[in-house]
C-alpha cells in the first residue's frame, strides 16, 4: 500500500494516482484537513490507522509520499472526558503520531514529514558550501543599507514561502519583487535582500532520487515575466523547452539534496548572459507538472514507479 499526504486541490497528486491505478496498486490519499483519520487498535492489539471504513497498520504500508501534508490523527471527542484527561490524551496522540511518522521514514518514501518545510537561509548557506554560485544577499531594516550601491538592482522575496502581505493595499504575493528604493520607507522590518542577476534564461529542475529533469524558461524576453515568470503573459507565453544540464551542475545538485536530506524537490537556477549558473532555491513541495507536461517528461509515471518499485519486484 502507498500512503500519499497531499491536498485536495493538487492536480499533480491526482495525475500520479492515475498511474498507480494503471498498475493496480493500492493507495490511500490523505488530504490536508481530513478529520476522519483516527488512531485505533486492531484485533491483534496492534496500533492501526482508521480512515473512513479502512483500517491498516504500519506493516501494510510499503511506501509513502509526503507531497503537501503529513499524518494528523483526530481524537473522537467525548463529553465524558474531563478537561485534564483531554490534555493527557492529546499529548499521547502527539507521541503516537510522532511514532508513526518516524516509522514511515524508515520505509521507502518521497521526503518525510520533517522535510516538507526547509529553511531558505540554511539552504543558501549549504549551497555556497557545496560550490554553487549564489546571488549576494544580506538583511536590511532601513533605507541607508539599500543605498550602499547605486549601480546594483535588488530583489526581495519572503524566506518562509508564505505570501507577502501588503496591509495598506491589501495585496498578497509569493512572487519575486524588484526593490524600488524610491518608494521604500526609511525604516522597515528586517528583510531578506538579494542582488538581482540579469539572466539569459532560467531553469526549473525537478529532482527525484538522483534523477533530474530540467526545463529552460525564456522569461527574460518579456518585461512582464522578467523578474518572475509567474507574472504570466497569457497572450504571449514564455517558451518552455527541455534542457540538458552539465554533469558538474548535476553532481552539485545531488550533493545539495543529500545534504538537505531531500530525495525530491523543485530547484530554481538562473543562467546569466555569460552562461554562468546561479542557484536560487529548492522547494520540497514545488510543482512538477509545469516541467513534465511541456517537455513530455512524464514525471508523474516516474513518481508512481518509484513508489511501487519494490511491489513490482515481489
């Protein structure tokens, strides 16, 4: 059985499941927020999971995929429980959940519950240590620090992966934004600032257990997508083409992913006009359909085969 932890709106998960169905493989999909996942004990006095009408143990699970969420048990509420006992039961449930997640990480899996979220700053430090080019970055909380170089353009993007919220204009954005020094206040909250590197094109790379699929995005040719290709130009879309990365870059990516304890993720790299490669970030839960479909890579099939590889051998 394959356990998949995702969210209901993720179409990439659904595409992988279609391949699992094609291979007649058993699977269970948990979506973020499912409230009918309960801890129970089976007839053999073993800890088990009850999900809707299904009951299974850890021994039934052959592989797992932490796509967009992780296992969360919900306790059946009872008016008979006293408040103190409720607190005790919640703590017990926490440690049972921790036990299940740790045991799942011992099995074949795509990432783990602990690697769903990674710290961008630690990733950049590790990338530099491995030998990647990384755009210069620093932290600022006032305008004086931004004016230290009049010839350099800067960009800013949240390090937590959550949308940036502009309270005054009630706008949200997860995109990379060019920093306009003229409109910046004199003082502001400590912010991650990164040098803007003019690119020839950018690469979106999907990584799975030392396999790599890469796509070039010619976003620089359009002012609308120049700083972030997600500012989509639907009338004149960017060109997406398959791309073969150099072996040295591939080896660095493998080293980085192993150092981060990730066996899957989406990686962003830009290529300068001098054909130098600059690492930007890795997202363990990044989309791969946007690489798979335009380049005809069929990554969804590859993920399904990875999850059921041991099952097919037996």
